[in-house]
C-alpha cells in the first residue's frame, strides 16, 4: 500500500508524535508518497484532530481512495465513533490490516464534515479557540473559551425546513450532526454515521437552570423529552436566520446562514476495525 500522509503539527499530539506515525507506517510495510501532490496513492492517512481530517475529505472523494485515521487531536470524535485505537501503534495497525467501511459525509455551503456543524454558541467557541492554547492546555483551553463565549451568547430566531416539515425556533445553539458522537462527550444512541440521515438539535437556554437541565439531558441521552431541546431528523436541512450567523463544521469555518445541510450517504471509505 502507498499512502499520502498528512500530519497536523498544531494538533494536540501532532508535533510530538507525527514522526512516530511516519516510522510506524513504514515498519508495517506501508510506503509513504514524498510529493504531497502525488495522485498515485492507495489511501490518505491523516494524523491529527477532526479538523485536519475534514480538510482531506474532498481529496479522498476526488481520488476515490479510503482514509486512514491516526487520532492526535483533543476530542477525536470520529476515531471514537469508529472504535479506532487512540494510540499511534494501534491506529496504524488498523490501516495496515486494510479493512474498510463506508460512512456518510455531510456538507454545508460546499464544506464537507463528518461529525457536526453548528450555529451559535459552538460556532463562537470554535472561532475563539487558538491552536497553540489547545496544544498546550487541551480540554481546559476549550473550557475557558466556552465560558468566555457564553458571556456574549444571545438567542437567535431561525427557520428550519426538513423532509416533510418546517419549524421556527428561538435558540442559542443549532447543531446539525452526521454522527452519533460529537462535541467530545455527546452520544446519540438513535443516530449513526452510516444511516443516511442528519439530526438537527435546537437548544434554547434562558438562564443557568435551563443550562444545567439541558446539559444533563444531553449527557444522559434524554434529548426527546427535555424542555428547551428539540430534535429533527432529515436527509437535508435548509436553515435561515434574520441576520447571517457564522457556521463551523467539525471546528472549521463553513460560511454563514442561510445554508443548506445535506448528507452524502456512504460517500467515504475509512479504515476501521
């Protein structure tokens, strides 16, 4: 197997372990293309976080090759979803074994993503994070950014069109998820990354009591019965807001509203157990 290796040296562990990934792949008999523009490869291997991974999706779809994941980020949501080992040796062994599975790819404003795209609080949080702070302090840097973002967060009104219906919401956060796991700790048991559907979560929080209630419900998986939290499922969503709002997709900028979110069923192959 001959692969293109992409290492994010700004990820949580990329600067320290990037060379180890290179050496481990070679020891497993995997050849690494020296030219980043080389198209004669059998796969793309991404060593970094979820943001690094999504930037390689268009190239993988263009070349029609699978993606190997060596999780070196802070949350590594996709790796956890696919049960890929978090250690370099274990993750590289999965790639060398050659077994792949197909997963859905989501897209918003032409930007592909795998786990979730957000409008509101999470988008503000992503824009406040600095790569060097995440590398040095990991989760604590994200927590600090979240507390700062909440100080300036304001509810907004949005219109949502989906398969067979439409809704108006007043929310502090809208998340359109492609996977059952996102945000570092949120798991939706009734969703999957290969079910051909997206889930839209609308969160309305007016005070600290609401925040605690909704956060506890999300962690416990009680999304369907919690006041302040609405869930919609569809193959596509069209979301409009009174004024343009920033969107982030797996932590990366993805334009502003209005926006169409859609799923590409089974579009990507990944190495997985």
